[in-house]
C-alpha cells in the first residue's frame, strides 16, 4: 500500500510541476486606502472572470459574552436587503449575470465574496460594496434567517461527527471564545436582537477592519479605480480593542461519552494545537502529514486501517487559527472495536514522539506538500482566499515562494522536536459518540499508553 501511495504521490508532483512555477510567479500588488481598507490585487487574464474577496476581521470568537452566533447572524443577513436594494433585487441582479455572492463566518473572520464575468465588473464591485456598507437588517428577515439557523442546529444533532466536534471544542476550549460553534447555540440564537446585530455591524464592519483581495481579469489600475469609487467613502472606524488569550489546554485526559443508537462509533481525540503564526507551523505540517494527514501514506491510516482493519478512513488535523486551534484525530469504527482503535491511535501519537521519522517518510511528506501547493491556488477563488489569509496572518507577500522553501528546510530533528512539543498523548480529550453499551469505552487507567514523555 505504501508503494502505491508513493507512486501516486510522485504522479501528483509531476503533474503539478508546471503549476508550481506559476505559484512562484504570483506577485500581489498591495495598497491601502486613506480610510484603512487594505487591498491586494493579482492579475490573471487567462479567463474573463473576476473574483472579489472581502475579509472582515470579525469572527465568532468576537461574539459578545452570551451571544454566540452573532457574527454569523450578521453575515447571514448582509444580502437580505440594503438601503437601496431588497433581498430579491440583490439575488436577481447577481443571478442575471451568472455570478455569485456569498458570506461565511469562521472563528477569526468573516468573508464576503463575489464572482462575476469581467464584463460585469461594475456590478460585482457595486453589490459587494453595497452589502458591506449599507445592509438594513429587516426584522422579518432576521426572524426567518434565525429560524433557518436553528433548523441547521437541530439537523446537526443527527450527525455524529457534528455532535462529537461540538463536545470536543467545549472541552478543549473551556473558558475561551473558540468554545462555541460559529453558528451559535439553541440557547444563544433566540436571544439575539436586531439591536445586537446593528451594534456588531457598526463596530466591526469598517474599512480599517477589512482586507479586499481581487483576482482575475482586471488590471491593477482598473482595480484601484473601482475600489476608490465603491469603497473610498467607507468609514474608517477605530479597530475594536482585542484581548486575545491562548486556550489553557488540559493537564490530564478528559473523556466524554455520548450515547446514541449507532452501529459505528465516531471517535475524536486531541487537544489544543498551534496558531497559524507559530514559527513551527511548517515543521508541524510535515510532521502531521506523516502522522495522519497524508492519506494512505500516513502512519494512522497504515496502522488503523491497513494493518488492523478498524476504520475505512482516519486522519489527523492541526487547525491553525489566529490563536491556537484544535489538534484532533478523527475516525469511525464499529462499536465493538472502539477501544482497540483508540489504543492504536494513542500508540501512534507516542511513536512519532519516541523516534525520528524515516528518510523516506520525510521525503514523501515534503514532496507531496510542495508538489500539491499549487492546487491550493488553481482557481481564482482559492487564490483570493489564500491571499486574504496571507495578509490577515501577516505571512508576507513572498509567501508564495517562501512556503515551499520552508517545507523543504524541515529536518527529521525538526519533526521529532515538534512532535514532542505539540503532540500530547497523556493529556488529550477523547469524545466518543456511540452505542456505549456495545462500545464499553475503557478509562485512562485501563488503557496501556506507554512511552509518555
């Protein structure tokens, strides 16, 4: 299986060689308007398409205490009517030209994106500027959208992965804003008022809080003229005072068992990970590829799926955010084999801390990460999204050439060092959604971990 994975790996790298050169040639032009709006432009003239991507530095972690879901509610209402357009008019105008307009809220920020053909650039800029600057948040639409969100929360109760994820975050991020899902909760959403929405919007949606990335068939001069015309009058606003604090983390294992009548157990095991600005990000990326993010070439897949036949899929993830995000291993297995799978996972967490990875593992991981990097930029939307985050996290406009160099410089000693520093098999959170009578999950003292450091 490893031989097959390696062959596929190098096939991907070969196919990506030409694109990799293209990634290295991405040279964004950056300028800042007098009102504080940061703009980045990448000209791509191969297709007559334009992608506009606004990143507002207001995410669910900025929801006021007791008002989880507010940032997401605001974003969901942006296209529900402005001072000059109804929700129907906005939808009809963007659909008439075959474009898209969408908003999405994460823990750290909200994005509002528009995609149009080059000939419809005026409309694209106009609609994006309108929903970002002039939404009116009609009460009737607020209630309708609130109902839709509550419906989504209700539906998520039937998804064991969502159930596990929410329980996991509540434990590892206890006392931290990352604890609550971006969508909010059944308790918090009904309490949010139109006044809450208006206050949040007035405070957070200002030019100085926003990064606008523009990719596609447009010149820098035309982009600058459009931005000045549509966004030049946007109020600057004072950047909200932030007091970010890293999650505390755990000092011992915590187990959360959720009983559901299922034939398979959904297992999530992990703890607080790293931030995106952590200088060890690249070494952790390589280490995690070898551990569980590398698909069929990863240790977790090799051990839990291929050797023991316990799961169809298993993977590990470091979700790096502005503040340290989660590290988690996720898998599904039969209720009766849940304990064996958990023991196998913990064994692999210890193993990657106990000895250096092999030369082949390191070479394969670096080859894949470098070779697949251009695939993260192969559409205008992906490029605009990555570019916005590059600016948001302060990664530098040389990121597109620096990424591959940083990955290439990672050594086996680096991998071992970051594994020992950021993987904690003796103080994790374990969430199991399963038929608990059949799963019979063992406690910490019943499970042989071995090799703790």
